[in-house]
C-alpha cells in the first residue's frame, strides 16, 4: 500500500470515528433530555410558547433552568428548531435578565462547540476532497468577501435557522475569533428582545411586545445597509 493510499485510509477512518462520536454524543444528550424531561420534545415541535412555559414552570426553578439550557443546546444542534420560541417561553416564566443569561450563554457555548466540531470534520473532508481535486471546485462556489458579516446578520435576522451558522462558518473558513465575535455581538439582541417579549406578554402588554419585536427588524435592516462598515469590526 502506497503512502497516498495509507493517508486516504487514515482520513476515512478519522471521518467515520468522528461521525460515530457525534452520533453517540447526540444520542446521549437526547436520552438524558428525554429521561429528565419526558414529553418536552413533543411540546417543542408544536411551537407553543405557553405549553412550553407551563411544562418548564412545573419543573421548579433549578430544573427549569437546566431545561432551558438543554433546549437551547438542542435547537442549535438540530439546526431547524426555533430559538425564538424558547426565548419567549423563558421570558414567560422568569425575569427577562434571568432568561437572557440562560439562553445567551448556552446558545453561545453550543455554537462554539458545534463550530469546533464542524471545523475538525471539515478539515478531514477537505483532505479527502483534495485527493480528487474536487475541493477547489466546491470552494469556488462559495462567494463571500465578509463571512463574519454573513454570520452576524444571520444571527440578527428573525426567522433564519441560526443553527446553520457554526457549520457555515466552518465551511467558509472563518477563524474562531471572528466567528465568536460575530455570534456574540449579534445573537444577544435577538435573545434579549424575545425574552423581554415573553416577559411583556405574560403581563398583557401585547402592543409593547410588538413594538419591541419591531426594534429587531429595524436594527437588522440598518445593519444590512451598513454591512460594509461592519466588516471593519471583524478584521
């Protein structure tokens, strides 16, 4: 067996082991989640803030905190579950600043963990693709002068599945420092606003909560217009 063939075997083995590890960790997290909070995943699927809030409230304070943290982890890892539903649900139960700290820190931590994993797997796939000369063809299709700004806007704009961001960042070869900055500087706004919205809704301030939601749209639009200036921050 040639050195090139040995390298290919090692790369393939590395990828398989990483995928197995990822599946094992994901399965373990889901099993723990289902054991601690039976039935919550089904409630999360229907995107009903009040139903989720009632469930978390029934767990008590500390277990409720843990529930919110795990929900944020799952929504990032799963990519397509809505984070806004979790933020509003948290705001329905706890103070807006408690909700914000729980959601923001768990969201930020999970994004960094997923990014580092995706970066590691990405390197393995890069090496495998380079063996057939296909990597450059794939990368030529990725056109972005400011990937950090793309991640920043994706975490700021409502309705975008921001669980995709760490995978996008890894594929776009965004370094960890700029990825961390883009997520940390953008995601806090959406999280804190929706925690406040939940806090207002439970007190009957519907019109004020609508006004708060409008703030995000306005700021997101302004950031989009000034995206070239934002790029200076992420140099």
